[in-house]
């Protein structure tokens, strides 16, 4: 047993060493970097009214929801690299009409979500370039989504907060690396006033280092193998130990049930002894003596199959208990 413990400790130390070394192994030379710049611009077209001189409003303001006819939104995206490389990219725009209500925990709970595909998937391939640009425009019929949300509320008789979440989904492949990105905005639909909330970072930069990844992976895999072997040994020891305990338990239980079958009654559910004074008995023979002296039967309840049994003798306000494990 001691020898196995030393082996397990050695395997764990070696495994942790290899994994730590692998994770701490740094990539020395930057290979290339790329930058993703995101921006949206929009205009709000109003219904004909007597309140605004201009029915085309610029972005960055709040607008009376009932006055809005549509949003014209431009998604502007720039992907650039510090090296000229082959770039393959594709993109499309979706809108999700999402209805939520305030949950008991104070968090918004989604009750309705309907997706709309606003543009077809567009694919492009650029050879030996260091950047590409996307400028895609969509027209959002605000009144249509507002009517749909109100129709849902009227149909099911509930009041919900409904927002239109519009995304441009961009997928870029460079040097066999797949990069997924989104530009997301959110427009309240059922509020009395509306504006555009930008749910994205304006700019993200990532540096790709020269490939020490294979070495990192090798060290991590080797370390993981050592840890797995150590864990398997531990589980094997635990399994064998548990099996021995279970065999010992079953042997003792069968012996008790055979020798004292005349005074033992097995039950499916544990008796309720909460209101009794509980006296724990050290060995089963003492419990047999108590049963004989009080002229009572011994109640047997197996709490855990093949693991734990409880024997009771109930007399007046006392419960004499012996536990077999």
C-alpha cells in the first residue's frame, strides 16, 4: 500500500510539472496580428407628423416610438492584418425579436424569441491583402416589429418588454484560423421611447505568436497522461477498498439475518423515531439482549444497499439503535 502511495505521489508531481511547464511555455516571436474595428451608423425615418420639421433624424438621440416609421442602419466593419495574407470571409445580418419579463430573482427571463434573416449570406475571397471592409445597410420596419410585439401581448394577455436585437455575423478565415465576430445593436420595441444601444466593442486587436503550441500541447498531454494514470490507480484502489467493505458488510448482514431470523423483521421504510430517546448500541449482541429482555422484535432497515443497515428495538419512549456499515 505504501509503495502504491509513493507511486501515485510521484505520478502527480510529474504530471503537474509537465502541465505547468506546458502552460508557462511562452511563444517567443509574434507571427502576425490582426485588428477588428466595428461601427454602426443609422438614421430614423419618422411617420408624417406636425411636430418635426425634418422627418429624417440623425443617430444618437431618443425618439418617440409611435412617431417612428423605420430605422436605416449601416453596419461598418474593418478587418486588418499587419501582414498581407489570403483572406476568406462571409457575413449576414439577422434580427431577433426578444420578449422578456422580470423574474423573481430580478433577472430578465426570456419568454419569446423570433429570428428574422435580413440579408443573404455573402462570401468573399481576397488574395494577398492586409485588410477588408464591409459596409452593409439594412432597413428596419419599426412599425412592423412593434405591431408584431403588440399582437403577441394581446394574443396571450401578458405585458412583456420586447427588444429587437440586430446582428451582423462575420466569419473570417486566415492562415487556417477561423475567426467569428459580431456587431450587435438593440432597439426597444414596446417602450414609449426608442433609441439604439450598441452591444459591441469598437476595436479588438489580437497577436498571433510563432508556433510553440505543438510543444505546449505535448507537455500538457504528457502531464495529463501522468495525472490520468494516477487517478486511475486511486480509483482502482478505492474500488477495491469499497468492494472489500461491501463484501464484509454483506457477510456480517447475512450472518446476523441467519442467526437471528426469528426475532428480526425487515421493513422498507425507516421508522419515525424523532420523538423518542435514541440509545446507540455498540454491538449487535447487546441489541439482541435488549430485544430479549424487553420481549420485542428487532426492526431491520437497509438505509444504503450493500453499504449500511440500521437495526432498531423500540420500547416505550426509547429507541435502541445499532448501525452496521
